[in-house]
C-alpha cells in the first residue's frame, strides 16, 4: 500500500498513546501537523518557543501520564529545544522528539535548515535516527518509544525528511504496537539483595537517601523506612519520592547544607541506603556529604555506582522491583519495626527551623515560611508543585512539604532556567483535574514567561507565583557572601500586572504578610475556573537558605589557603571600602 510518511507517524503515535505534541509548525512539518490535526486522540499544541515546548514535554513525562512528545522544525527548532532536551537527558526523563528534515533526494546543497542535528543531540539523547524510507517510520517510532521508556529513561530523536513525510511511499503493513516483556530478576541479584538486607538490619541506625529513581516505589519505601525506623532524605529532583509530612522525612540532602532535621538525623547513621540517585553536585551540596562505609546503592544505571562515593553493596535494577525485593528480604530478617527515638528528634528540629524562619523579620516583604505554610494549607494533597531554578527552588525544598509521588518537578542536574512556566502548563495539560502551582523567580520568568500566552489560549488554570525581588537572587547571594558585590545579577523593574494583562492571564498582587491568605484564595478561585493566574509575590530573600550558605562554606572550605585568604580578604576590603 502507499501512504504518506505523515500518515504513518499519526498511526504510530496513536498506537503509543501519545495525546499531545508540542512545537511550532514549519515547512518541513506541515503535513505531519495537518495529519495529527485530523486525529481523534492527538492534539498538536502550538507553543511560543521550542525550548518551552521541550519543558512542557518533559513535565508531561514527569507526571507519568504519557511520553512527552515534541514535533519541531529541523535546525533552529532543534537548537531552540536543546535546553529542554538536555534537561530531560541529564535528569533521566523520557521524551520523544520528532523533527522534519531537508529533502533527502533533491541533490542540492545548502537547503533551508540543513545541519547535522544528530551530532548536536548525541550527548543529550539515548539515540537518534534519520528515516530513509516510509517502511522505517512505524518500526522506528516503536523502537524509539521502547528505548525512551526502558532502562534509565531519556530522550530519543527521529528526523523525517520532508519528501518522506509529505509524499506517498510503499509500506507492507501498519503494525500495532506491542510492549516488550518486563525483565525478571536473576538468582545472583537475589543474593545481592539478601546481603544488603543483612547490612541494613545489622546497622545501629540506618538512613535512606531517595532520588527521582525511587519515585514510583513510594509505598514500599515508606514501609521499609518504618520497619527500620530510618530517617529519609531526598535529592532535589526526588523531593516527591517520600511524603514530606511523614515523621521519618527529614528534607533534602544530609550534610551541613541541609535543614537541621536532616543534618542531625544523618549525623548518627552507620549504614546508608541510596535509591535512584547519582550523588550529583546539587543533592550532595557540592559533594559536601560523607556517607558511611556501609553504603548500599540501588540504581537502574550501573555506571553511577561508586562514581563519587564508594559503595559497599550495589544492586542494579528498577526501584519498583529492587525496593520491593529488599523490603521482602528485610522483613524475613526483621519482622517488627524499631523505635529509636529518631522521629521525635526530627519533629523537634523541623519545628525549631520553622520557628526560626517565621520569627525572622521580613519587613514589608513576604516571609517565605508564612507564604509556604499558607499555600500548603490551601492546596490539595495531590497538587503538583513546579519550581524553576533559583533561590526559590531551595525555599521550596526547605519549607514546602511535597505529599505525593510525582507531585514535584524542577530542573535539576542540567539546571536550565525557564522551566517553571512551560513545565506547569505541561503538568496541567496532563492532569487537568489537579491543582498545578508554579514557583518561579523573576529572572526565570523573563526567560519563558511569554508562554503564559499559550496558557491563556488553552485555558489552562495554572497558578504561577513569581518571587519578585529584582535580582537573580541565588547567584546574587553567592556573590554577596564572598565578594560583597552583585555583578550582572540585578534585574530591571517589570510591571507584572501589565505583563499579565498583555498575555491575557489573571493577576493577583501579594505585597506583604498581611494578605498572603487572601491572595492565595483569590488565585485558587480564578485557577479553578480554568483561568491562568500570575501572582506577584514581593518575597523577602534577605535570609539565606541552608543550602546556599552551606554550599558557599563547603566550597570555601576546600580551597587552598592562598585562594581562601584572597577571597576573604577581597570581601573584607569591599565591606570597609567607601
């Protein structure tokens, strides 16, 4: 039979359960867009910038509802989207990227959008393909889907030349998609699980460090923690791996950059169980932790084992399988739960830290602890929180409990600013009945804030709280502490009410502590009616997070004496200089 490549793309995406694509049409993709527009199950979605489209697709995948999918033009569309693709690639988030391609049989050079896209994307994707015939389209899309979702997830890229997508070509059939069988654990893996279980049970005080890779094993993780009476810390990306209101939850990280509940609880552990984490720079506070010699590391990617910290036990596999097996093995050795008193210590430390923030004088600006306490009280437990990259990210991590699996997302190891607004839109499109809240710094908003036009057009009822202090505050604070300067981190003034009006979204002002509750309630009502809302929060950033101050001290502490004296001396001189 003869089919256009666009028809074959539509068939494959429908089979794979893709409900939405993100991108901007161009001359190399118009036929595919037209074909998807005729689909009863797929909606091609226009964005204002391909980078935002990639962040939306990333957020779709992070919520676990389907595979986030981009449909973009070649060359400029790919380079624009590269930040979002890189974020997914480094963070282990599945994504399907389909781009058009130049005419493969024209015999001409220097065609519009001609470039080697595959070399560009190789470091940030699991694999790329360039379609050479109509017969390859459906099998390649199925293969790409399985690769994106299998093992450690990640982005995959397929280029479809315009002559193949637009013109008729021969295909033998249009096969249905069949999912690959799930791998089964081997006998040798069970021996590793048993040895790890023995180490956990023999420990005086085990602890658990949960990353994004453990997010779908939450029920077993809770039971395991309770059985061992083990404090649980998470990575930044894994904030939703363990409920923030559980008595064994301590917070993000475990060193001096972490909140006191985590710092104190993990100072006592003699065995650490790490699940689905790479021990990368952010969750370790710039490598400022010192795990015990008994380090049990579970991860789907064996390359992470002992990369930064030597592991005494390693178990390769999906946490949904390995945590369940480990729980079963621990139960066989230890049928009843412990009571070490660690829960009371965690509760006391959390209460003291909350009071420390609440008692801090924020003047005429909004106290972060008061804001997050009011917000948490008014949100449903299944609300999705989307944070951007900045000082506000660590305020969320320290002051906003996340109560369910996959209920939090933010850029992590790739750390691309601009994620929040498109990410919140993507999360809301995937979960239209759930509350979706974005927490974005004013600097990050200036990167992708125009995507509020998309939210208004699609009537996506997201709440975007912009923490407005006029600075790139995370970097400004990192400059202020050692240098007493803020080079290139002070922003210009923005009229956010006028900006909201220009984008067609609702606006709420939150200028001080006295109207936090009222402003949040107004935003909730507007968003519940399907209207996106931008809330201008005049936040107080004058008090540093534990993360910011801790990381600065860690990095300063590891400097050579000569460099340390230079940095400190320069800071002192700038403080006393007129």
